[in-house]
C-alpha cells in the first residue's frame, strides 16, 4: 500500500454484540489495494463477524467501514455488492437442485426481451472461467458437483458481479492440496489485477506463504497487525491463542493389538448408472485396535463412498458386494444405529448434514446418539442432571465457545460446531473411531487438542480410521497410510516410509 494512499478497506473501532456476548470490541483493520490480507484467530474470536459487517450481513453497533477512504453504511449485502464487495462463506450459499450457471447469475440475470439471456451469461462465464482457470460444467446441478467445484462457483459469482474486494472464509477447509494450490494461483492473479482479498483462515502455512499482511483476532479484539514477512507461525499462534502452541504434533508410534477394530473385504460399489465407472472397486483393508490408519486421496476418489459403505452397509445405494466387520462382528446387514451401538464413534466429514441438528440446542446435539446410554437414561427417562453436568464438562474440556448449552448449534462458529461434534463422539469412549476431516475449520489450539485426543484414544486401545485431505495430519498421526485413487486402494505405506511429495504423487495416480 503506497504511503499516504487510502486503504482499499478500513475498519475503525468496529463493535458488535449479540445480547451479552461481545463479538467485536473496537476492531481496527487496514487492507491495501492489490493485496492478500490474512484474517486469523481462534474459533469464535470475532473475525467472521467483522467480515460479515464489511459485507453487510450484520450492522455494526458502532464504528466505521471505509472503502478507498470513503465512509460506507450498508443496509444489506446488496449495498456492499454494488460497491464491489463480495464474500464466499465457509458453508457455501448455493441451491443444490439448481445448475451451476443459475446459481451464479441468480439476482444478476442478463435479460433480453424480458427473458433471462442464458446464452449471454454463459459466454461471459466461459470467458471468466478461461481467464482464471476455473472450469465448471454449467448445466450440472450443484448437488452433483464436488466441493472444490462448488467453491469455484462461489468465486465466479463474485467475479461475475465485478467484485474488487473478495472476502474468503476458510476457503481451503474443504479442498485437497492440489485444489488449494490452484486456488492460491488464482488469488495471486486476482491480486495482480488490483483486487483486494481478505482471507479468513486457521492455516498458518497459508498465511505465511500467500499473504502480504495479517491481522490477528482474539476474544473479539485485534491483538496484532503486521507485515507477514516480519512475523513467524509461532508468534502468530501465540497472538491467536494467548499461550505457546505446539504446531504439528508428531504422534509416537502406536502398539497395534491382534484384535481387528474394522475389517473391509471385497467392497464394491457400482457407478451411478450403467456406463459410469465403479465408485469402489475391490476395497480391502484392516484396522487393528491400537493403531491409526490414515486414508489419503484427492477428493472424489472414493473416500466419501467408502465411509458411507462402512457405516451404512445395509443401504442398497452404499454396497454392491463385499463385507464389513466391526470388532469381529459381521455388520453387513446391520443399520447404522446398531453399528454405533457396538462402540463406534464417528466424526463425519460434513458436520452440517451428518453431525448436527443446527436449530436444536447445544445440549440436545451433545445428547445425539447417547440418549439411550446408561449414563443419560434410566427406565426410558432422561437423566437431566447427568446430561447437564456432562455437557458443561465437555464444553469446558473441548473449549467450545460460548459455554452456553441452551443456544442453538447454528449460533456457534464453524470451528466450535466441530469441537462440539468431537466432544460428543469422545463421550462414547469409542472402541472404534471413524474420523473424517476431524480438524476441518478449527484453529491451531483446537487442532493440537483434537490430535492429542485421537492419539490418546488409540493408546487406550481404540482402532482409528482417519480420513483427511490434510497431508500434514495424515503423516503426523498415522501408523499406516492407505492411498485411494479411482475407488481403489492404490498404495499402502507404514509410518515414516513415505514423503509428502511421494504421497501427493500417489494421490494423483502416479
């Protein structure tokens, strides 16, 4: 940012409260034109709230928003969009049944003779997709597209509306390493064209590699703003959490026991139609009690289908042939509830669709799947006191903020929602743990805690199946690593016998 030039974005003493909860208290931030500005902090630190005020989704209680030195007041996001501000939310705002093209042009449809001119829209989008390397099948429904493509669509929505200030909330939380690399190549191109990008992220490697400047939030306040080249990950982590954080724990090797926690044999899953390739082809593997088996793979190579087939084997859409055993019991004909009753904990890859009832309270979500356990039920009646005490204890132990069991789960930040799911699943004291993207969207302090808890479960005798798009996570925690490619197990490595580069190559089919 040139000396004396007004900032592209400036927040001055911005404040916002929700009842007694102070989300932002006197926030100040300056981002220059043609820069990538990191916005980091713990879950619930107030960073997304501040960005939602910049985008017009929330109105500040006090303070000012300035664009290029001019004070702006928004009545809605439409006002912000008209001034060139756009936002991609952590949980995408897309209509699943509608096509990619219709999702992008919704609210900004070109018209000819009173009709929506899709030909004109397609021509413009083709040009944008080619220019920024963001190819999309325009006619495919959103619900049929992988999350990496859905994110491209969200970014194209902003570019289609001529946004000059792009707010990206945890943009790589659902991306593979290759997709992440492509995203940042695109962001650097946008920066080179003079656009300002505000990047909300928990990933310090991304901050250090790609941002020009960074603002750190903690407890609703800014604890530091600096040039990225003048800091380091350890300093940023300390500013975020308020204590020294161990970045990237290296789990000691596990001591696998003879008993199998999970056995999958000959698993086959046909394609969506007769001409489509199989989604799973002759998948065989075994997870012993006392070990962590990591599954690495580029999204769309069968990991999600594998999880569904393992946890819902009796559902016809999840299995063509093969068998699944948990703790020595053949569960191929069982439903999910009966499988979970064996002592199987599940951290699902999509916490909204599979892990939480967002409009129900934190306490009710903590109870999900535990309502018939002896700890919370007696004679068919809920033990309210025990539930209250256990919920309070879990919120404290897993640092879920705010510590209010009565509020709706939807009012928690994404990272705190994830910590709530993790707290509930470890309350089961599982003998088998299926952990899919367990640290997606959580801050560095929570990542450290979740990793330690997974390792502790292993050391207490649980068998852990870890599915993660984070190669650092796979390499740090896994005793064995399986690579999925094209619906098959393409490679297997033992701890310490594969590099991140080699693993990436195998994930790409090499």
